[in-house]
C-alpha cells in the first residue's frame, strides 16, 4: 500500500493561492460572475472558488460593500436635490426681486414672470411633485398692473 501525497488546499496544483488571485476571484464574484466563469478566468477549479467564497465570507462582504455604496449614492442624491432646490428658489427670488425693483419704463414683465415660473417649476420637479400643468399667479405691485 503506497502512501498518497496529500495536496495543500487552495489550488489544483496544491499550492496556496496568492492574495492577488484571491482578490481577483472576489472582484469577479462581486461582478456577479458565475462560479464557472470565475474558475475559468482565474484558472482554478469551481470547488476552489466555492471554498474561498465560503471560507472568506464573500457573500456577506459583497452585501456590505453594496450597502455602503448605496448609502453613499443616497447621501449624494439628497445633497444634490437640496442644492437644486436652493438654486430653483434663488431663481424665483431673483425674478421677484427684479420685478419689484424695476421702474415702469424698464420692465419686461413677461421675462420676469418667466424667471419666477421657471424657478417654481424646477422646484416642483426636484421635489418630485411632477410636471403637471399648474397655474401660477404672480401678484404684481399696484404700479405694475398696467404693464
């Protein structure tokens, strides 16, 4: 009876896998590649891929990375939305300020109304209130009503 030489776990040749190869396998796993694809691309067996997946907790690691990425995206979206609302409101304020500060002979009320209307529509869109048709009434000072 001959003694069979026991292979070290890790790869078909019996050598442990390098940290780079394991990292490459994990990256492919995170890209939702199949075990067969990962094995083919990294030149290891599917069993080796599964063992590393289970031993190193790849499923939980991938989920954790995904959750952190989604949280970061959501924070950025909130920040962007806040900035966009601020800009839309500033546009409304500029239009209203200009309207109130203009003399009768300098006023182009349709342009000023358009600034205000655009600001309101942008704000509604950013806040998710849709692009429904709305009637916007802008109260003009008494001296501008004839314009």
